[in-house]
């Protein structure tokens, strides 16, 4: 089911606000083949657990999962040729991954501009999840995570 006009939808929210679940339900409510594009890297035990939870939450309605922490635009372009709905979770971690690569601010802005321009060209519906950094803190200690959750 390819469309003449695409859609890009941005879902934002604070830490642990339900934005990923909301985006997933939205994607599952749309007709067509869907793919989950994950940008997270399992660099610690907490992130491993979060990734495992997200994987368990996705049912058989998901046709594929791609994991790409850096080359988001390229992955989106490839995925849009085979899938109708692409859920990107999340662009905040993608940006963090780029910053961790020690790219210059100018190079990072170029990557962002390339992503934004490509969204207008993709035939798929793209749902992007973004953390609203000022709407929720990521606690430093496990007890803070427990309190927040």
C-alpha cells in the first residue's frame, strides 16, 4: 500500500511518559506493513532491560525491526521501499549517538537537515518518537529511576 503523499508524525513527551507505547499503538492502528526502527544502543543493564521490554511489547503485527544508532536517514530510505509505516524510536537517542561520535555541531546539523528533507520524500508514514528533555529528568541513580517510574 504505497501512497502518493506521505505523513510524518512527531510524538514527544517526558521521560517514561508513555510516548513509545502511544506511538506503537498509533502505528498498529494504520493499515500496511510496519517496521520498528530502533536507535538505542544497549550500553548498560538498564538500557538492555528497556530494549527487551520494547521488543516484548511488539506483537506479530510488526514485520521487522531494524537497529540503527547512526545512519537513520539511510535506513529510513531503505525501509520505506518495503514498508508502509515506520516507527522511529527515538530521534533523541539518535542525536545523542551522533554527539557521542564527536561529530562537529555543523556536521550534526547537516545530518538533521538531511533527515528533515528526506521525510518529505519518503512514500511511507513515519512516526518519530522524541524525548522532551525539559519535561522529565533521567535520574542518576537506580533509586531515582525507581521513584520516577
